[in-house]
C-alpha cells in the first residue's frame, strides 16, 4: 500500500532566525511575529495558495532560516 503524498510544509531554523519580519510581510497567512517579536506560524502544512508567498519568503530571508519542503 502506498503512502499518500505529503502536503508541502515549511520549517524554520530558529537558531538562525532573527525575527526580522520579512517572511511575515511576504506570507502573512503562514508567518507572524508575536507580541514579543518572535516568529510564529499560523500553519506549517501549506496549501497551493501559500506556496508562492512562502517561496518568496524563503528567497528573501536574510539568514536562510526558512526551508520549504514541497515533496
């Protein structure tokens, strides 16, 4: 029996993350900064509408802390 394909998901290396907010600005449906300016997720499993904004967030992250897993 084959496994169903995994939904695309995003992860952040919080050792690298500086919580500068670029990802929140580019993909606000996925990322947000909490009241203490720490990066949080609205969700980690992504739907099709999230993919392009998250790709832009990955490309724009100054510390390369974001990874998008698409398969």
